[in-house]
């Protein structure tokens, strides 16, 4: 079954890696062009880091899926580590005391908490599912990828357009 067979996910992983790397690279350049404006706001440097992490996490997930001939245990551990490390960092970034006053609470939840929790939980569930042939296995990876990309793109819009208004 595809949910528990990493070889079935190579096309998805290749597409994800390419798209994620391109988006992260573009945002990295765009942030560097607006660096003075971003550094002039207390919450924006952290939001820039959050944006780059959200756009890079799909790349990391894709790369570990693409490692040839690795066992399911190794892949499960790698997925869980990515989720715990990057997801933990993202959750720290969206703690209540770090919300910018100008960011509405619904936007903070949808673009901050939801992607952070998806990046924290979905790869761990994918790893557990891969090891136990339960819980949907690798079908949790697209959940993390899609929500991370959506959160990253929304943050990128705010960093590149909204701050200049």
C-alpha cells in the first residue's frame, strides 16, 4: 500500500523539493532586499525566520523520503526529528506573547498556529504510521507540506507587501 511504501512517494518528494527550494530561495532574496524595513520592526525578524522555516520544512521532508534504500525505521526517525525540531521552533515562535499587536487573532491562528502544529505533529504521525502500518502512514507528509507552504506564502506576502504599505 502506498501509505507505507516510501518508493511510491518519490515523484511527490521530487516535486515538493523543487517547489519548496525555489520558494525559500525567492523569499530569502526578497527578505534580504527589505532587510532594513524588517529589522526596523520588533516582530518581523522572527516572522521572517518563521517564513523561511515554513518554506524549508517541505524540502527537508522531501529529501529524507528521497534517500535511496533506507529502511522504514530510519525514515520514521528522520520524519519525527524534523517535525519535533522545526515544529518545536515554530510553536515557540507563535506563543501568545510573540503575536504582533497589529496581527489579528484569527490570522495569527490560521497562519501561525495551524502551520506550526501541522509541522510539529504530521511528520511524527507519518513516522509512527510508517513503523506500525497504521494511522495513514506517509499520507501525513502532504498535510505538513501543504499547511507549511500556505503559512509560509501568507507570511511572505505580509513581509514583502504589507510592511511597505
